[in-house]
C-alpha cells in the first residue's frame, strides 16, 4: 500500500536524512524546506502522511498542518520538534497530529518511528476500505443478482449515489425499483437521514399535493391541523416518487418548480419553505408515450431524468433464477432448508414471471409453506406454473412419481398412503426409494 508523504523542515541535513530513511521503508517522499512552498504543493497533490518541523518561519508546523488539512483532510501528521515538551505534544495532538517526534534522533530510531507511523496508516486505510465495503454490502443486501446487466446497473447506482443528481428508475412492476432507490440512498452520505416514499398512483390530485408539500390548518375541508409534506419530512434525506407518470399536470408544474429551486409552499400557505433532499422517481409506464400525448411535461421529464436506470424484467435474467430460488428458500425456510425436486426447479426456471421479483418471492414463500420443511415438489407450485407446459407429453414414470409424492404429502401414515395408491407398504417403500421421495 503506497503512501505519499509531505516532509517539511528548514534544516537541509535533517531533510536529507529523513528523506533517505522514509524512502527506505517504501514511502513516496516530497521533501520541502520552505513551508510556504509546501502549501503550494499541498494545494495540487493529495498527501497521506506528513512530517512537519515545529519551528519554521513564516509558518510554524502547527499552522502548516491546519492549512494542509484543507487540501488533504485525512492526512496523518507528525510534528517534529527540538523543543519537545508535554505541552507541545498535547497541543499538536489536539490539532489533529497523530504523534510528535523529538530531535535529536538517530537513523535507526527514526526508521523505527516511521515504520510505526506507516503501519498505523495502513491499518487506518484498511479499516476505511472495510467500512466502505460493509456499507455498500448493507445497502445492496436485498438485491440478489449475478446478471451482468444488473451488476452494471448496481455499479451505476453506486457511482451516482453520493451526488445530488436526480435519478429515474424505469422497469415493469415488481422488478425492484424501490429496492434500487433504497440502495442509492443507503450508499450515499444521506443514509442516516429519512428515506420517504410516495405512490403517486394511489392518491387523488388534492391528496397528492398535500402529501408532497403539506398543508396548513383550514386549507381545505378536513385540514384540522398543520401537516408536513413528504419533502419537508425528508429534509437531508431522499424522496422516492413511485409511478410518477400518474401525477396530474397541475401538480407537475409545482413539482418542477420544487426540483429547480428546492422551494415550495404548503397548501393554503404563502410562506416559502426550502429543503435539501435527493430526488428519485420511478415508473412502469412508457414515458415517451406520456410525453407524446401531453400527459407528462417535457421540462419535468428532463429535470427528473438526470440519470436513468432501466431495470430488466426477470424473464431477461434467467441466470438469476437459481440463486434467487436458493435465496428465497433460505429466507422463508429458516434453519430447516428443504430440497427442491428437479422438475419443480425446471418449471420455476422456465416460467416467464410476468410479475417479476415480487411474484417470484410470493411463489417461493408459498411453496416453502406448503412443503412444511420437506422436499418441494411440483404439486406445491401454483397452477399457472404447473400448467405452463400442459401440452407437454410426459412418461408414466413422471406421472407416477408426481402422484405418489402428492399422496405421501397429503396422508399422515405410510399405511394410509399405500391404501389410497392400492399397493402394499413394501412396494411403496421401493417406489419412494426409486424416485427419491
């Protein structure tokens, strides 16, 4: 792990000795004898570690540290002083220095000290990287995919997460648009602030305006008290508007003004309020059609469409079906993970999933529930999945296997199952062994 070091000392002998020592342990050193020159360099280059002499003119080491932190805020600084004292050390550490080094020192002493500083830097860097990876994992934990297109979209979402650009997420119902919106919020520096959602299709025009912007007491019938809107409630965080094409044109004009200025008035009020929110919108409709018919304003479209993320339907990501089956079975089965019959697995894989992930999750939850911790069979699946290949001719063995599995599942004892099937228990045992039931 490379580290860029800014070394500043007005004694040339000290500067040369320290440069040789720091470079000997693998550090990249920029050595400067004048503090004002160091400031100029620091404004152009990011540094990881600094060694600053305390007594310099016209800027001392502590003042230099304060100024350099404006350009390299995470720099790990060491103050070097020939006037070492407890007071000096405490003052340096209070101002953010990692440690102080007292002159005079020999080469081996300096090397040992520098190695300790370098090891601490590497540990801090590794910890920061681990925290970032954990943060990203926690944000994306509900999005299960190995599909290259989906992974590319996740990378795009991660890249724009910590910006203020508006994001439009397109995709069929059930493709996970809200999950992506939550991922963007979770991967941003706003993640500790509110994430609020509004389903624009579920509210009338008057209710939607009040839901977004709030209202004051007496603004309309039923407004018995002041109420904050979602934009106000989400100040500092993220607002997610689902089904944005359902917003009436009059409300679209007010939304456009808000997106341009982040200013608004509550319904029935003249006081202008201002908030700082990230805006994410989603739709399962064809926005181009809404634009061409005049149902959706062009200027609002260009305002919400800073970055577009178009989620593919589940039928276009067949490579995700196996890992989604495993994921949802584990989610709903708890500790007792049932096996799945190969034919049931094949039917799940081949189905077109018009309801996408939402439908898929519901189906797996149903099958796990019906299996009661035992093997998931074809007859546990909903009719629309079982009947997708109703014209496919099957062998007598397949028919026998499915029927025996169903009878076993629905009867409490082997004797009763044998009676219904019209065979003796020994024969049933052999057939169960044959079919792996």
